[in-house]
C-alpha cells in the first residue's frame, strides 16, 4: 500500500507542474512580431563578388553613414564568412509605404565623392560586387523575370510559354557598366512581404516579415526632385538617365529609397523556402564539372592499366609449360603479404588516417544536427561554428579512450576542462596572429597592384 501511495503523490506532483511548462524556440530562430508602424531595422552585411572572392565591409564604400554606427556581435562562423553586420540609415516602418525618400544629406547638398572615392566605387562596380542587406534576419534578394520566346504550337502551349520565369539572386548589384562607363544604383525600391497572424478580436494584429526584395535603379542626380522634408520624386520613365560615376573626377550623387509592403500567405515557418532555392553566383559550376570530368578520366586510365596488368599476370599463372614458374608467387598475389608489412612512414600514415576519421566524424555529426533542424539558416554562421568546434574537440575525444587510462569522473572532467582552456588559448593566439599576418600581407600586396 505504501509504494502505491508514493506513486500517486509523485503523479500528482508532476500533473501540478504541467501549467508551469511553456514552449520555447531554439535561440536565434524565434519569430519576431511587429505591430502597425513598428520600426523594421535594415542592416548591412557585406559586399561580395564572384570574380574576386574578397568580401568587403559595407562602409568601405562611401555610403550614407549614421552618426552612431552599431556593429552586431558576431559568432565565429559569421567572422569566417566575412560578415560585418552594421546599422544603416534606412527608416522602414511596418506596413507603411514610402514613395521616395532621400537617405542622407539635404537635396540641395548632395554627397560629394572625391577622386579616390570615385575611383574605388568604379573599381567595385567593374568587379561586379553585390551589396547584401538584411531585414528581420532575412537577406535581401533581387527578383529577375525572364520571358521565354514563343514557339509554334497550340494556343495552350503558347500561353504556357508566355508565362514569365521568376528567379532570385542574393543581394543586389552595386552598379553596372555600359560602353566603358560606370553607373551606380543609387535608388533602392524595397518590397517587403508580411504575414498577418490570426489573433482574437479587439487585439492588435501581429505582423511577421516573410520576404525581403529590392529593385535597384540608377537615377541621375538632376532628375531627382526633392524638397526640404527629404521627400523626393523620380522620373516616370521606365528607363531613366542613369547616374554615372567618372573615376577621373569628383562626382555628386544622392541616395534615395522607397518602401512597399504586400501581404503574403507564406507563413513564418516557410519564409526561407524561397532563399534556399536560389542559385548561388559564387559557386563555380564550370570548375566543378571540369574537376569531375578530369577525375573520371584519370580513374578510367588507371582502371585500364590495372586490368591489363591483371590479365597479364593471370595469363602467366594459367600457363602449363613451366610449372616451376607458376608455383612461385609473383605479381598481384604478393599483395596479401603487404597487408602485414609495416609502412615506410608510419607517423605520416597515422596522422593522415586520424585526421581523415576526425574530419569524417565531424561532417557526419554536423549533417545529423542539421537534419534535426538545429542549424537553421536563420542562425547565421552556426553551421561553420559547429564544424570548427567539432573538428577541434574531436581530436580530444579520440585520444581519450585510445591512449589515456582515465576511467573516473573527476580526472575526466579535469582532462576535458584543461583541454578546452588550452584549445581556446591556442585558438585565440593563432587566430590573432593569423589575422594580422593576413591583413598586413593583403594590404601590402594590393597596395602595389595598379588597376587601369
């Protein structure tokens, strides 16, 4: 009777604690709710190019800067990716459209670019740099619309062909070149999509950002009409006169932007689907295909050589003319003796084998954790951070059961604790030295490079 009473008491205690249990989100992936006219912060991430593969900070170019520049605290993965998330002057309010507004400076006092700044801006445009922004941790994307050519066929087939093919690319182009002239995208048309959450009556609606698009334009300074309240008007033509950047002289430019909100049926949990289907411009598909073809070609040649050698050896073994020669083992039959023969460089073999197993286990664990949804794309840099730390600590886990005779809890705790401290110390020391060495090296190299 006593054990039954104890079980009932424990069950009653567990049931009484159920109202105290609340659901939670994994850090970094919790939805953010906005109300009408709530500020939606637009942040800059970096500048990237598929030609140079060198990321730059957003304010390395003469963009409009706030009085107090705020940098976001970043993890290891974001630093290795080259992200430098920083605040901007874009003033965006939830579900409030803006036709055109000057970003900074007064309309009668535009930004004056020096010759060096103009030259730097022209170089970045020539190198096909993209600007990356984020809103509510969603990266900006440029919509690209393609209209396939009509072909002969039925009316239904022609109607299908006339449908536009919509694709997206990460970020937006800094500018474009035409006839050896450089043009800057100085006007950004932001298109933000929100999903309205269902709430009870007489309760203010919650809005969630589910997509962030931009349409960059280049508009000449003289064609932008603005007043003292920084409200501007753009020419109504489809193709306005673009803003040229002359690298040989000073230039005067004006940055403007507009905001348009649209309601979307896409829920917050599915807002990353569009971004995950984008094609990354930084993936060099031609190099990958070329490498795969070379690997298959060399594998085919090696297979042909091995097959010819085996056929020759088998033909020698099947001869009945010289029985004494066939009794002696030669050729590929000697392979079984090499299995138990010690290698010529055992330490190098052990190091390579251990590093390979360490790398394989790290990749396996990262893929498994990503399959569980714990490495969401909204957690910027989490994948690379997890991979780096797993690779570092995997060596300690493999050394622990194979080489050390530690079986108790306290010695194991001391071992892993001191190992962690040493790893972090060497990581900070080597990372600092490596960063400054690479920084000085790149500064010295690129300072001596002259680009005409």
